[in-house]
């Protein structure tokens, strides 16, 4: 059975590549943001976002998986769609925290991915 979860994709607004040092800084900003927002998974446990290699689909973006859930797969489509929207809102809430720390530096997108 596959797990699914919200992934936040981060790109530089100037379209430059995000080097390793900057990626580490973004990861730390994301962890601080999720702690500040007290983001929890469906088991009411604090999440620990992690880097996720999402391949060429999102070339040039740092992909951060906020958390993964086994409860998603097999749900009715309308419930999955609601879950996708809820996860997107969560990801963009985290993105706003990062934006507050690094104004106009990054662009963000968030959607459900298979882990």
C-alpha cells in the first residue's frame, strides 16, 4: 500500500538554482515554520518535513514532503479531492511563513504526491 502526502515545492523567484547550502537553510525555515504553526499529522503528532526527490517532474525545485499518510489511498474520489485541497492549504500556510522570513525570494506550489 502506498502512502501519500502534501509536498511543498520551493523555487527561487529569480529562477536560479538552489544550491545545497540554500536548500539546508530552506529545510530549517520549513521546520521552524511547522513548529511555529504546530502542524500535526492525522495521528495528532508533530510533523517533521523532509526532502523528497521528486525527479524531473519538478526540475529545479526543492521538494519537501510535509508528511505521509496511508489513510489517503482507497478513499472515495470526493474525499481525496477534499484532502488534496486541505493539504494544499496547509502547504501554502507553511509557505507564507517562509515568505515572511525570506521576502520575495521564493515561489511555492503544494500538491499531493505518492511517497
